[in-house]
C-alpha cells in the first residue's frame, strides 16, 4: 500500500465521510439562507434605520467585498493550519456575528458588522469543497459536490421565504437568529464524528504579504468602481484614482507572486493549466452576471409591484428552487457528457433569462412572466455550477485542494461583489442619495435595466470562456 493509501486508511478510521459532508452541507445552507433572507428584509430594515438606496446597496456590497478580499487567503491557510480547524472557527464566528446583527440600531454600524460577518463566512466556506474532496475519491466527488450545491440552493430557496415570513410576523431583527441552531448542529457533528485533521505538512509558509496586497487591491478596485458616476468632479476623480490603484495592485500582485516559491496565488498553475484557469474565469463571469438579480428583483417586487416581503419571498423562491433540483442532476449528467458542454449550456440559459429580463420587465409585466424568467435563470445556473466546480477541484493534485477550494470561493465572491458593485454604481449614478419611493421609481427602473444589461454582457463573456475549454485537456483528477 502506497503512502496515500495508508493515509486514506488512517483517515477513514477516524472520520465519517458522511459527517463531513453533512457539516459542509449545513454551512453551505446556512450562509446563503442568511444572505437571501436579508435581501427580502432590506426594505423594512431600510425604513427603520432610515437608510438610503445607496446604503441598502452597501449592506449587500460590503458583505460580499469582505468575502472576496479573504477567501483565497483562508483557502491557503486551511492547507497549513488544518481545514477542519478553520471550518470550526468560521462556523462559530459566523453564528456569533450574525446573531449580533439583530441588535444593531445604526445603519452605519450595521454596514460595519456586515463586513465582519463576511469575514467569518469566508473562513467557514473557503475550505468546504477541500473537505469534501479530502474524504471522497474522484469517482464520486462530482455527485457529492452536486449535493453540496443542492444545499446551497436550498438555502437560497428557503431564505427569501423564511425572511419574508419572519419580517412580516415579528420584524427584520429576528431574521438574524436563524443560523444559531444550524451552527450548533454543525459544531457538534464535527467535534464528535470527525476526529482527524487535513493539513499538508510540507506545503510551506503562509504568504501574508501577498494576502494583504490581494485584499487591498480587491477592496480599492471594488470600492472605487462603486463610486464612479456619483456626481461632482472631485468625487469622480477620486473614484477613478482608487479604481486605478486597485487595478495596479492586482497587476503588481501577479508580478510579485510569480517570483515566489510558496505563493498565495500560484501564477505558474494559472499559466500552465488552461482548463483550471478558464473554469475559474467562467465561474467569475457567471456569478457576476447572476448574483445581483435577487437583490434587484426583491426591490422591484416590493417597490414597483407593491408586494409584501412575504409575497416577494415566495416569488423569488422560483430561481433557487430550480437551482436546487438542477445542481445534483447536472453532476450525474456531466458523468455521461463532457462537463464543459453541460456548464456551457447552463451559462447560455442564464444569459437568455437575463436578456428577457432586460427587454421585457416593467411595471405592467406579469408576475408569471417574471417567474418564468427566474426559472430559466435558475436552471442555467444549476447546470453550470456543479460540473464547473468539479472541473476545478479535479484539475489539481491533493496538496492543492485548499488552494483550489479557495479559488472557487474567490471567483464566486469576486463575481458576487462585482455584481453588487454594478448595481450600486448605477444607483449612485442615477439616484444619488435618494431613497426608493413612488417619485423615484422611474429612476430605479432605469438603474435596474442598465444593471441587467451589463449582467447579460457578462454572461456572454462567461459563455465564451467556457467554450474556450473545448480543446483543453480535462485536467488531472485530484487524488
């Protein structure tokens, strides 16, 4: 028996793969459920905290920004200090910070706490796919990742419903207490059924300088871009300078990391493994094109169509519910067809739904038409994410599982924060500091259409990147 076989035998005696999978699924359910529940509660929250439309956008943006800044670093850190240890720390921190949001009285403080909540979610999620890949062989790994994705979409599905119901019945503050029992269950499961640790003993030291440069560059770029078009020549120049500084920092990061033997960002892998790189970029494009849709549709339903938070939650249920069904099915479909073909079809469907939203949605639009658009987008995203994530995890060896898992998370969160940055930028450009009211609904609709148009273009870019993998090798399966 080789070294890997002996290690797998030792791990199997001390860990239940099913327990690892269930703990990861609980985490993957809890985080998106909180995100979408908060999205439905935003109007009620905004009224009580006297938040502007721009501040409502920031509540979502800073959460995804903190994820984008740190996901890659925490994925790498898990390989060094232990993936299980980091998972437990993230689970505890996320539960505590999320519950504290229910007691906040100031919108400024709320935005700050959302940033910290994003950091704790980054710790929790950065190595989750690495944990699954560590306990399941390549032959069944796609199915397990599909199951994890199904729990993610279950969170997205039930979040709006729970958020709308709780906000209507008891108030928005109680939404933030949802995660406590789930986090407790996950902690007990890991502590009692998972008695081993996954850590690559020879993978070196943490690249803290690269991590700091990456975080600062992402923050500068996203914050600067979100304030472009806010009015006033001084603010325009300042936003442009900040955005340019972020881009320059990312270019510097590439040069800096290419000279290190133990980098945060493995530049040589990105250069040499085309399959891995294009899959990561395709994930970024698809998340950037789709994440902001739920936020926009929640505001559209409540401010334009006059729905209650509960009613809006049930309508928004359509997209993630279809995603929840499509994600595990796409894992099995990708075993029979080329994963590239399945994921490319998913991006195509998402783009078709976005194009329909841009060209047809308005105050007189039928709710059933909106539901159909959300169903098409949900089917597309569900078909894309499972085979694409399986491609990424299967194209690297075992010692890079944490990095690959962190890269999946980084592309997801960079796409999410890009999506919300686009929304916030158009709100700033067309609405300024005004809140959404009957008088400003036309400007809101214009902002929504411009954002959806950019999302459609990003979806086309993602499709091109996905199709670009057709002539690449399928990559090596991680062991």
